[in-house]
C-alpha cells in the first residue's frame, strides 16, 4: 500500500495528494469524507486551525489490502512559514504519522517542506519535498510531489505527480466543484500508481465541509 494515496491530515484541498502552503482560517474547521477504488479506501478526516498559523487534523478509515479492509489512522499538522499571496509565493511545513492495522501492520512518519507559487489569478503550482520513515523496517526514503491547480468560477481542475524514491510513483487528474462558497466542495480524481505490486489505476470521490467552531 502506498502511503502517498492516504489522505494526509492537514493537506491541500481534495482531491490533491500534493500539499499546499496554506492552512484553514482562524476559527475554522473542516471535515473531509472520501472513498476510492484501486486500492479501496474509505476515509473521514476532520481538521481545525490552531493558534492562527497551524492546522491540525486526524483521519480515520479503512484500507483494502490482501482482499480485506484494515483500520487505518493518520495524524498530521501543518504550519505556514510564509503566507501565500496573489503576488508572492508561500512556504509551509508539515509532519504526519500513519498507522495501518492488519497482517501488514505499518507505522510510518513523514516530514514535508511545501512551496506554492501563483502563476496567474486562476492558477497555482505546488511543490513538496520531504522524507518518510517506515517504522517497521526502519528504512528512510525521499518523497516528492508537484501539482498544478486551476480555478474558474465555482469549478477547478488539478493535475499532479508524486512519488517515493525507490518505491512508488504516480499521477492524478482531478476536478472540484464548489456547491456552497467557503462551505461545501465536491471532488473527483483519476490516476495511476506504479509500485512493487505493478501498475494500478485508481479513482476517488469526496466532499469537504467547512464550518466555524
């Protein structure tokens, strides 16, 4: 199972795997719900702004492996080091821990540096570079991701590539639709993952609900 497909708590807007250099507004929380096939996953991931410049989240779900679903949890935090603006790039950092139960139990930690660059009023590029530590094998590897995010009115399109050095790589194209501005978004994505199990295609759908606590 590639951790790159898990919904890292406190990440960029769905359906992106790539993170962005922003956090929820002070006083805001959100809940993301998603499901995917190839591999099968189901997730519920709440997150909240903490101390203005931090976003903290936790995700609970089921991940399909070996023909069965296993419980999984992701805990993450992200901070903004330089706020993203229309005329200036943004910088952030994120950490997370992911655990999957079952016969192939895993407990892995990640750290990521994040940069977001506005290309136009309707387009932003995101780049991630970091590392993952696999707790069971004690192995470490570099992880990376890059995405282009565009918006037009209530709609948006995304395309990204991502990978773990020596283990996996993949791509995903996605779309997002705002049902209620700053409150409810629907999304869908389709992509391909190359890892030790070969080449697999996957699809995902989800929603994001934002509210004030």
